[in-house]
C-alpha cells in the first residue's frame, strides 16, 4: 500500500516515528512532473442564466492537479462553483475555456461518444445517491456494467465482490427504499466502482448523512482509495470531511481556487480568510467569547499578550509549555487547547496568555519558534 | 345476463355491444400507445438542454398534440372521415371507428407519458450520463423503467377515457355500448336497456381502474418497508 509512491512512504515514516502504522493517506507531495491523474489548466466556465442575460462566471482560471492515488478535496460554500468543477471532470459540463486532462485524455477535446467511453473509467457518487428506485442493490450496481455491454455472467462475477467490499452482501436483493442513507451511499460507491474506474468523483457524498454514517462512508472511501489505488476527487462544504480523508485540499471561493496544498499545511497555516472561516469551526481557531470580546489589537498598560501556538507533526506531543515556562521564568496561562488528528497527522492548537512587557513576549515567541512550533499574536487582554 | 328484466334478444345485443366496445378500446388503446409512448418520451426529452434536444420540433409536436386534444371528440370523428376512409377503407362501422379513437388517444397518451417521464428524478439521468450511458440507454434503462408505475396509471386513465369516447362512435355506425344506450335506451324509450348499459360501463371502468392500480402498486418499489 505504501509503495504507491516512494516519496509517500518516506515522508509518512518521517512524520510518524512513534511506531504507529504509518498514515498511508498522508503526506502526499504534489507531483508536478505529470503524474497527475486529473489536471485542470486555466479552466473557466461561464453561464448565461437565460439567453440574453449577462454571463455569470462559475469558475475562473482554475488550475488544479490531482496526484495519482491521492484523495483531493475541494471545499467551498454553496455557489462557489464546486459542483461545476467536479462535473467538468467527467464532461457532464463543458468548460468555456481551459483544458481538463483525466488519465492522459483531454476530456475537453472528446466528442460526445468519446466522452461516454471516458466516463466508464470515471466513477461518480452523489449527495442524494441517485439510485434507481425500481432496481435492487444488486441491479443498481449492475447498471453501469449493463450500459457498458458486459455479459450477465461477468456482471455477476463483478457485482457480488463489490457488494461484499461495501459490506452489503446481505442486502443484495433490497430496493433502495428498504435501505438506510448510509447503505444507499454504499450501493452508490459499489456502483461507481463497478466499471473498475481509475478515478472516483464524490459530489457531496456525505452531506445528506448523519455524522456517524458520514464517518463510516469516509472510512469506506479511504479503504477503496488504499485497496484499489483509486484516485479520489471530492467536493464538500464540510471541513471535517476534508480533515478525515483528504491528502490535499483546494479552497474554492467565488469560482477561484484561493488556496491549495497539503491538508495538513492548509490546516496548520491557513492564509486565506475563507479557509480560516472554514477552519474556525473545527480547529478551535475561534476564541472563547469572554476572551474574544476583550481582545485589543494593540498593547495598553500591563495587558497580557494572547498567543496561538500551533503544534504540528512530531512536536504535537512535546512538553513545550513547561519548557518555555522554565526557560524564561514566565507564567503561561492556557486559555484554550485542542489536540486533533488531521489527515493522519497530530495537530494541536493552544491559545495562551503571557503576562509581561514586549520583550518578554518576544522572548516567548522566539523560544516557541525555536522549538519548532507555529506562533501567532492574536492580540492583548488586560 | 339479466333474465328477469331483459329479454334474451336485448341480452344478446348487450353482449355484442360490450364486445364491440372492448374491441374498439383495446385496438385503439394499443395503437394509441404505440404512437403515444414514443411521442411522449420525445416530448419529455427534447426541450433545449435535454437528451434529444430539438426545441423547434418539440414545440411543433406540442402544438399538434394540443390541437388534437382541444378538438371535441364528436367533431374529430366527423372531421377526419376522409382520413378514416383512407386508413380503414370505409368511414362506417366498428373498424372505421377505431381510427378516430386512435387519433384521439395517441396525443392524450403522449401527454400523460410525457408527464410520467418528467417525474423521474433528473439526478438519475445525471448518474446514468456519468456512467457513460447513451441517450437511448438512458431512456431504456432509466426513464422508462423508473416511470413504469406512473405510465401504468397513465395508460389506465387513457383506457377509461377511451371507454367514454367509444360511446360517441355510434355517430359513424361504430356500435358499442354507448350506441346501444342511445338507440335503444333513449330513442326507443327503454330505460332498462339504458340502465344495463350504464351498469356494464361502470363495471368495465371499475375493473380497468382496479387492475391498473394494483399493477402500478406492484411495480412501485418506492414505499417498500420490511
């Protein structure tokens, strides 16, 4: 599994010396050398809501590369252009400008017939599952194979292992109305895998599910990604989904990709306001109200500095605070702390207040930075 | 059938008339479906941006369908007599009556099928496109099978309507229950014949509707629970 890319195995080991199983899905380095399975180059898409009305830009100059074997997440608010973006990959929508290359094939240059052929190696799952109500689980999974003209015998040989893989062997003759949301999405995933695609597109696949079921479906996506070496492009509006499965993330805002990188990097060092807004909900970036209300941008009198320390990778488990405290003789007051796991890497955020003059605060900052942590002055409270 | 009330001769007439009605409705229903089903599928899939996008043809066919549907049936029967003669070789009799019945049924069925197809979730069409399905495969594997319960109810409604229309073809010597009711029940002042005709028609409609409902329920898998 770890041998998908040598670089992957190496950096995974480096990130986790504790002897725990290496988080396979994790440090995926971009591969600009052309090993991208999906590539967007300067892609734009404009719509006329109705003939004669002004054009609306859904996507502008989108450049994105999905490395082989990776799970890449695109996050954005409603209307940011996520749906358009994912539909461009299998040609359900055509771009106004730019090129989209999937597995070496320029999707934008294909005829309708060529596109149908190409779609058979691109699986897709949907928010509302889109299962046929009058077909059983088995028959739904068989549908793409029937469409591809596969024989009944071959269909049976392929569908049954897939139902096993998604854990629904006992539901093979059930109709969608008899299945729960999570089970329906499992059928959807099995169906998307039936033609043995190299790429899976996930269109808000967990947005209609409860949190527990969401986790199960995400675990299944991780499993098919690892076991079948399937490249996954998913769109979502939930940072928790990105955090759970995506090696890389692109943040889409107003039709543009405003930030893109390794999930862990984006989570630990978000730069764009939209990214920060998405993150604040889940990484404890939002301060407790009683601190946030009193926070001043400049120091007055004997106010304490409020710092956010970001622990990443191996440092997440270091006893940094007590070390700094001992080293500099300052009392550090913890306001908020959270340790999390992002795309398989430990990640901690601690918000502390440090009393003392500017020199002391600067010394603390230097010491913390010296220990390999990220630090940011949020403001001052008196 | 009604030995106490109706004379054997009238009973024979009633049986003959029922046979004629069933024959006309069955043949007109079959041919009407053969024309209306593809027409309905096309109407449901040919607006701009749809599977078989042909907006101009869609509009044109829509106008033709509307024109046929807005003509009162009794006027349609006489208005298309030349066409009936062309098709059936005569303009009088049960076989000739099938022509206007079919001409009335086909556009009606087309509109009903169109509505049934449009009820199918567009997400399913998108899923099928994402699988690489051709437009014809989408119709054959997704739209028609998924709409089948609604199509069954639509055809049931069409047959019931045809039973009603068939009462008017006495105007061109088509025979059938309606004709019997008019000629004997009304013109010869035989209220018992009229009553018998109405009862037979009620029973036929009930039977058709019940069968259609039952079949549609069997076909519909959306509300199944353990």
